[in-house]
């Protein structure tokens, strides 16, 4: 595996993480209760603030996704260990 393929993989993971966080934030914004005045479900200023925070702090998303991936890998490894030990008996 060469450096360019590793870099492409990292960049695609970053793009995926950013898209996932943006999607989650937009879902939360869309699920917020509607305002009683005007029926506009999302305050445009709030929406822009959330999007700006996401743009300025993509590393927070990446760190969260990486921690989640690490947890999933550890869970998978533990499950494989249990299965392997069961097969030995």
C-alpha cells in the first residue's frame, strides 16, 4: 500500500465524516419544534451558525468518528476472540 492510496483513503473518510455530521445536524435542525411566529421551522441565523461551526471544526467530527470506529473494531475483535475460543472447545 503506497502513500497516495493511504492519503486517498484518509481523505475519503474525512469527506464521509463531514457529510455524516452535516446530515445529523440538519436532521436535528429539521426536527426542532416549529416556531409559533410565522411557522418557519428553522431560524436561518441558527442554521447558518450551526453550519459555520461544522465548517470551522471538522476535526471534532473526525475525532468522534475515529473513536466510534475504534470502539467498533474492539467490539469485533472481542467477538472474534469469543468465537475462536468456542471453536477450540
